[in-house]
């Protein structure tokens, strides 16, 4: 189980190695294939992420994207980077997976978006201090071995007054059930590859606030997520997909996350550099 010791040193290797981050090297063009589970990130998560970002940046903080520089850490195939660029930011995406980056670059060019991509890790960002006005980090913090170092790097590359937007999984029995058991392990419903997430690496909101404060980042808000359909309806749809009676595209058309006050599973956050 993750404890306070984990927030001053890297996660023990035996825990971190239970995550198969090599999965992202095998994804490639699946990021943009409508019948792929990875593409459903767009249908399932992007709307709530983009909606939250708009409210936090344009509304709450009054940040005008025009002329502002944004970085996404862990950009994968570029699904979120393209949304960030469409908001008006001068956008850079970094990721350790070269296969995912090739997919991101190809789709970005085809979409006519001027996004720069590069290979890098969140623990060692190849940018000067005070480079970006906004840093995004979605579905990444629960994958990194040295979370304190990642947050330190985010703070370093942000301009004073710049915003850090993130989402991650809370470490609760509900998230274990939803994100580990149902999503990955129980074949009756599983829709994601095994070992894509490890429960012990999930981050409680209070732990996230502590890391932010230690690095000069002022926490502003946490918002939770919930399904747009009932749990029973969702399980029925997942069961049909697992039996081959429907596709991931069908799931993406019927199930998505919406913003809520429930922080028990996936939560979104915003902080500002002092």
C-alpha cells in the first residue's frame, strides 16, 4: 500500500514493475481506431477533461489560450493534445513511447494541427525553467515511479501564475473495484488490458495536495467523475462487449464519464504556481 514514504522517494520497484507501461509501445495506430479500447479514451474521458479544463482555465483563472504555451506530459497518441491545440494553445506533447508519438504526429499532420511532439519522461522534462503557461498531465500520475519528481518538474517548467491540470485515480475500495477488478481483471466485464493500472500507485486527493504544496503549487479544486448511465446499465453494456455482441465503438457511444462531486474513483484537479 502506498504511504507517506512513497511521497519522498520513488515507488518500490517491485510495485512499479507490476504496471505494463510497454503496452503503449504496442498501441500505435490503435489510438485513433474507433474499434480500439484505447480510442475510447476520446469518447469516454475527453469530454469531461476538456470541459473541466475550459472551466478552470478560461472561466476560473481567466487564462486566454492565444499566445500561451501548453505542455502535455504523457500525451500518448495525441488525443488530448489535439483538444488542447484546438483551445488555442501553442502545444507540445511528450511521451516515452515512440510508437505512440508516431501515431500522434501522423494524426496531427492529417488534422492540420501544428503540435510539436518529443520523447521524454515526466521525471526529467527537457525544457528550461518557466517555459509554459499550462501543463496538462492526464492518466499519467498513477503510472510514474517517482511522483514527487514529476510534480517538482511540473512546478519548475511552469511560469509564475501558470496552471497545472491533472487527473488520476483515488486509492479507495471503489476505485479498486471499478478500475482494477471490473476494468482489467474480471473477464466477464473487462475492457482494458491487464496490468495497465496498479491499485497501490493510485493517489489520494490529500496526498496530491501535499505534493502540490511542497512544490509551490497552490491547489485550487478537485472534481470527481461518474458514469452517465447507471452501474447496472454499464455492466450490461460491458458484458455484451465482452461476449462479442457489441464493439468498443458501441461502448463509446453509450458510456462516458461526466463531472460530479464524487472523488472516489477518477478525479480531476487544478493548481496554480505561486
